[in-house]
């Protein structure tokens, strides 16, 4: 498995080595030693989540201000454009974003550490999205950054308005959001 730091170096793309032939394929989707070697510290996952969404659904940009979650995400059906936004005020990359195409075909995974908002838009007819988290879901601490904040200026590969949940429709702008130190 290859670990590739992106333009926000704490966000890491994992590219597995896939063994494929006429029978199908095999790949190692997670290896604790490789993962911890890439992120540079011990990590424990406590929860696995699975979502299915239709084309044009945008989920996010979510984070938990307390009980912050690191997330290792991947797609097992379809394709999404996945985004992480640095919400750590003390970070040299504060307010910047990075995105990656994740699909069942490319089998890539993205590590989004604590202190980042996370979201994705579905580019295929449907997508099934899996993510491991480093802390439990804590609805009282959940926050949402506006997907279309002009100061963050994410270049979503989508034309028109995405399909949003009620909570995602009222995401806060970076200047008004609860942030990490």
C-alpha cells in the first residue's frame, strides 16, 4: 500500500496494491503498521460507518468540535469527490482544503485527521461510502461548515445545486464556525 501526502500534508491518500486476474481481485484494505507509519502516531478506530447516497448528494462538511474524529474513508460502490478542510487555527494550512476522487474502481482511501471538516459529493448514480472513525459519534458536538463558503472556495466537480440534508443547508461560514486551536 502506498501512502501519498496531499497538499495538506496531514491528509493522506492510501493507494492499495491490487492483484487482479480473470477471477476478480484481492487487495489489503488496511494494515495498522503501514497506516501508523504514514500518519506518524498510533491510531485506534472505534466505529465503522456505511452510507449510501444518490447522485448529486453532498454530505458535509462535518466535524465534531469535541470528541473530534479522525476518519479513514473509502468507496465500495460508485464514485465521490471527497474533501477535507483544515479547521485548526494554529495550522499553517488553516482554512485550506484538499480533495480527491474516491471510487470502487480506484480503491483509494483518504485519511482525514482530527481538526478537519469532511464532506463528499456523489458523482455516480449511487455510491456506498465506508469510514472508520477514531472516536464515537457525538451529536451534541457535531458541527457543519458551509459547503459553499466563498472564503474556503472548494472547487466541487459539480454543476448546479447539490442535494443537501436540512443540517447541511445551514452550515456555518468559516468566520462564524466553531474551530480547533
